[in-house]
């Protein structure tokens, strides 16, 4: 005998959730989408735009930055959308090429921020691809 297993959620909600999770936003867009009277505990600084990110990585190779501090963190309930505020560099997006690297880098950045640790960060394509924390 074969048991038919069914999803307990309506089909129309699945498509809507998939659409929402595929949309990506930045810390600034979240600020713009909240009304003036609501509490928002997110960052107020703007992440770099695409042109600035391209200028910083104009050679197409990753660039290492030493003795940097993680001063702030931002994430949203969207797939692979985590950012770190780096002292002297502004907002940098954590690697979004796959889920595990985004989570691992988020954990390392949170540790560095919590304990005020020095880091060595590799920026490639406008995103943080590697972090060493001491």
C-alpha cells in the first residue's frame, strides 16, 4: 500500500512565498518601506551602490583588507541577504552565492562584532567572500 502524503499548506500561498523570498532588498529599502511612526532598529547608513562596488573591484580579483572591525550587522528575512558594516568601508554584502557561505560568514561577522575582534576581509565583486577573525 502506498500512502499519499500531501502538503498542509494551500498551493496559492507557496507561490506567493516563493515570489517574496526571491525579491531582494537592501537596508535602505527597508527603511524606505517603513512608515515614520514605526520602530525600526536597522542600520541608517546606505550600503554601497553597484557603481561604487564595481570601482572597488575594478581588476576583477578579490582584494584583502586587514585590521578591519565589524561595526554593524544587518539581515532580512530574504534568502542570502546579509550585510556587515565594516569600519572605514561602509556596508558590504556577505557572499550570496550559496546559503552555507552566507550563514558561515554571518556567524563569523557576528562573532567579530560581539567581541570587537580584528578581521582580515576579502572583497570580491562588491561582496565579502572570506573573513579571518582574530
